[in-house]
C-alpha cells in the first residue's frame, strides 16, 4: 500500500480519498444502469 499512497503522516486521509472516489464512481455507474433513474427527466412532469 505504501507504493500507492506513500508512507508517513497524512497517508490515512489519502487512502480515504482514494476509497471514497472509487465508491462514488461505483454508485454513479450503478445509477446509470438503473433505467428508472436514467429516465427520470423524461417521465416526471415539470413542476411549473
């Protein structure tokens, strides 16, 4: 793990940023492949 984020003070927060970025990318991809969420702009009427 030290080769990726280094060693020393503050490396835990670096690891956390990497993990959170990966989790956000995963959630985004899952949302894209969920058809009701992808079509929400088309199916819901405007609130005007």
